[in-house]
């Protein structure tokens, strides 16, 4: 019986299975909620007519891909344009034909990677269509990659292209990694940080967490690991799987982590103005 992709209707996580899967490993994890109306898994044929594809070209040769209406966690797929081959980090929940055609027009994909399972989206589609040389995932999260084939598992750090380094930070997920783009001065931070934004896309607050919606905080040891890695990176913008946040740089990120280390654990949405004042002290 052939394997085919199925998406969880609750969170959007894709698995390849020979029939609708028995459950979803993302939803059954403590960081996520179970579906209130029971399991429902969608085939590609069901998903494709549901969605419209969108993309926008941002500064620094960065393109953001997304869909509407929302599918599951509804993350963003980042495409980093590079003369020696484009890099896709994280993925949209699904790629419509026009999204795939735009990626092809922009030069395809040479390297695929993601921070953790909440950013996987439809990585399997990008691998199937563009046959990239590398699919890089940190070794602790390999159990969650049933929809695609990892070609380059790694330990603590991996330079996937000159100036582009994956750093294992753990915390939110055991295998969570951040991607530091030294040339663009961007930190693709996974869910190490959550950026609150208003309707116009302006950043208003920043937090860090083990489980955002359930307000489960990180441990002091996990925060120290984040800080150990991030203190050595230079950036002035963060991109989560959901937000593009210019103006949030290393000093603001460290101020969020230092707040956690000073007080009791908690998921605190720290106003950006307050963080800027802390960063300049």
C-alpha cells in the first residue's frame, strides 16, 4: 500500500502514512492542544482547493511565503535568495502551484532546513519538487520528520552556507535550532522568542516560552543555553515561523532572557519600549 502525505486538520503537521494516521505527534505533545472534535487528517487533494498562496519580497533578498485561510499553526516559509543557491528555512503549511512556480522563477532551492516541528510546514513538498542537496534537521527532532527525508542531521552547529550557521539551542523543543545569517544580520529564531505584533505588523512585545498557548515557562538552564548561543551572534532582525520583526536585535533578545533569569519562571510579554530601555542600560 503506497504511503501518501496527510495533514492534521488541527495543527497542520504532515505525515506520510498508508491510511489516515492514528494520531498526530504534535497535538499529543504537552506543548499543543488535542482537537476538540477528534482526529481529522486531510489529503493533498483536500488541502489544495482550500488555500490561496501568497508571497512578499522583503528587504535583504528575503521572500516570505504563506497561505490563507489559515491551515493549522499556519507558519511562514522563508526563502533566502543566494547567488550560489537559495536556502529555504521553515515552510508554509502548503505550497500551491503558483507558489511553487514563483520559487522556480527565483532559482529553486539548494538547501532546506527548519528550527523545529512547528516550522516544518510542507517541507516535504519542497523536497519532492526541488530535490535540494541538503535537508538539515538537528538530531533530537528526527522522530518528527515522517513526511520528509533528512539528509544532514547535525549535533550542535552546522554551517549550511558561508555565513549561515544553524545553532542547536533546545528549550522549546529538544532539537530546536536557530539559523544565524551573518550577512543579512537576521536571526531565524524558531520559537525561542515570540513577537507580539499589531495589525500593521509593528512589533509591540517579546516573550520566550516552553509552551506559548499554555504559558509553560522555560527552566533557568534552558534560558542560559539560549543566552550562551545568542550572546555570540550579531543581528538586528528576528524571524520566527510566524513573524518578521525588524529592529529586534541581540540586545533586546538578551534583555528578554535576563528578565527570566532575574525572576521566577513565567511567560511574560515584555513591552518593546521597556526592553529597549533595558538594552541601553
